[in-house]
C-alpha cells in the first residue's frame, strides 16, 4: 500500500486503503492509522470511506463518542457503504443497543449478501 501511495500520491483511494489496512489489521493505529485517517477527512470531508475509517480508528482507540459521529457521517454520505453498517452495528452493540445493532448488521448483509459480511455461514 505504501508503494501505491508513493507512486500515485494524488489518488486518495490508495491512502484510504492504507489507512484501512492499519485500522482493520489493528496495526499501528495510534501511530499511523488514526493520524492518516484524520488527514484524509480534513482533505476530503465528504468522503464516506475516509469518515468510516476515522470512526473505526476512534472506536479501536476507545473514543466511542467520536467514533459514533464519524460512522454516522459516513452513513449519511453513503447509505450503501456496507462496512459502515457493520461498524455502526459494533458501536451500537458496545453501547448496549443490541436491537439497533442487529438491524445494522442485517442491513449490511442485505446490501452485500455474497460479500465479506454476507457470506459467512448463517449470513444469507
């Protein structure tokens, strides 16, 4: 990912993928993932993937309030962003709002029944 960013520094998609790598892998979140996600959102505040990635980084670093704001923004910007529904489900579950969490998980599966979140056993 770093090489892709180096070769195409103006393409935000590669920088988002790099930030998602850090966050999704739970690798260097504080040192690399969170700062990169913050930068991406400041550069492209209307980018739902950047907002979702920042929200997930906040969640993983224990800042549930900021996580909720960012993931909510991501869903408002792109109501078809499957990973944001999964992340919101996890956030709601962490808040003890299990029924709402289940609705978000189910919506993620409906949006992408054969994708990463819909293809697990029982996910169809």
